[in-house]
C-alpha cells in the first residue's frame, strides 16, 4: 500500500479476483498526475480487512470504487471502528446502484475522480441502527426500511432493465405483489407517536434509494435529520403507482396515504415478525431504534455539492 499518508488510496471493490483497477478508472486517475495507490478488494467481505490496513498505513483519503453497497459498508466499518474522523471518503460509482454519488452531484467517472483528487470536504450524515435485542449497531448512508420495499435495481432481470421508464422494475414489483403487504407498526419520531397500518416505513438520509428511485425529494445529506416515510398505500395498484412516481422524480409524495416527517430518533416495532434493512443489508428484526449521526462522515465532493 504505497504511497502512504497524503496520497489517495483507491479501494477497488470487485466481486472477482481482478488484481488491478478497471482500465478506465486507472487511466482517469493516472491522467491527473498526482500520487495515488490502488488496492484490489475482493468483494464486500474483504473490505474490513482493506480498511484496517489502510488505517494502519496512515491513509487519510480513501476512494471507494464500487457500488453504493461498497461505500455504505466502508462507512459502517469506519463508524464501528470509531475511525470515521480520521479519513475523508470519496465515492467512485460503479455497478447498478449509484444513489450516493448522484446525491452528491457526481454523475460521471471523470467527476468522481476529480472529486477524489481535488474535491472539497463536505459533512455527510449517517444513520445508526440498533435492531433486535442486544444487537451491535449497524450504520447506513442511504436509507433503512421495514415492510414491503421496492425491488432494488440489482434484482431486476437484465432484459427488463432495457425497458423504458423503469417499466422493468414495475413489472418485477407487480410479480411480487400477490396480496396487500400492509401491517401494523408502532412508530415514534422524536417521541411523537405515528402508529398505524402501513405497507412499509422507510427512513432516508438521501433523496434517492434502491438504485435510482427518488423516495425523499429534497432530503439533505447534511442537515442532521432523517426523513421518515410512512407508506399507507395498501393496494397493488397504489404501490405500483408509488414506484412509478419515484422513478419519475418523486411526485409520489403527493399521493394519498404517503406521509413524511423529519426526525432525529426513530423507534419502530411491529407485532408481526419484520426484518429491518439498512442500505440493502438485513440488520435484524424489529423492534429497532434508528438515530441520525449528524456530520459523522467527511466526503470529498464537488464544491457546490
């Protein structure tokens, strides 16, 4: 892992045994003419090892080249280690899910590399989850949720991804909706009760989630708040309409039955066995406590992010 402190380290998270960074990424970084290092990371399970070695070597800037899941896992490791204040993170989007990069104003590989090498530091909130009894904390950057969640982009079959206006995702969702998924939830947001029957409750740090859907339009990643959506839509037709609204930029929030509230501390439970997901990972069964961690991370992003 050379060079060390003062030079960016690109952790290239790939699910195979490739030894080098993708050619396009390596070319873009080399063209910048600054010192750097690449470290291949063989999937998400290998990421904690790579981060621990980077911390031991004194790297102050880590660029996570991979999917949203890779960046989220890196953030989770750093927060769990108590090391998030020691490094600045950059996101190099790859894969189907690029919600973190887009939410930070990064829409191309060249913009991502420029931000990693010369970007401005920005605070990035995170969420902390305690789910189940006595479980260790988990962290998320994008969103957490329980109940019936829209299928992420990665679960849409490749031929369907070529359909226009996210029809492939809507068809995938329709095939999974055999009956109404609504259930009872006990929910408090900053100690205010919002109990009810919902198809899902989701907690958002960013506007986007699930690989391209705009669930919480206007949500800020640095305001210290989480946006809680209560999906009171129960019919099959209504849920598919809500997915289309998210795919088209977020106009689903005006639909009857969808309610939105900001909060810092959320407590969620259900009488029905229900798993809480955080950035696509199952983190444990309800009940759960979700808290906003204001400015917990520092990201390198364009100046106007």
